[in-house]
């Protein structure tokens, strides 16, 4: 899933936001996330918390990419495309340690 979870300041409801759309985060009185689309969101999280959410998200993406690379090329091939030996089960097991959300996103609709 390509999103981070945040909390609306006014009603406290949680929502998901694509971090690639964030243009800037202002933290004067309230924390306001301004998007490249022109929309803005006032959130409960601090600027530092938002940065941590984004860093954690990007780390999970890189870890997942590394697991796909490793599963696809067990003999040390340079590219995932070099040897298509990865199967759903060889990729799912190490991913389960990362995050249940990552597992759900990577296994939806895939054969067991």
C-alpha cells in the first residue's frame, strides 16, 4: 500500500495519504500538510511524527524490494528479471516479519 496513516485534527478520524503528494508540512499552530494537488489537511501528528511515518514507509518499500530481489535471484543474479524463480510462498514468508499490511498488499489475488 502506497500510503501513510494520519489523524484529522478536527474530528480525530484516521485517513490514509499518499506521501508522494506532500509538498510541505507547516507546523506553526496546527500541523498542516499541503499537497501538490493544492489540497491541505490539518492533522493531529507533529511534523516530526509525519517525517517518521514517511521514513518508515520508505524503509518498508526498500525492504520489500530487497526481499523480492533476493527471492527472485537466489544464485546472486544482478536483477530480478535475470532469473524468474520467485514464487508467492518464497516471498511471503520473510515479508510476514515486516508488516501484516505489506503481506496483505503483496498477496492479494496471488496463488498460494
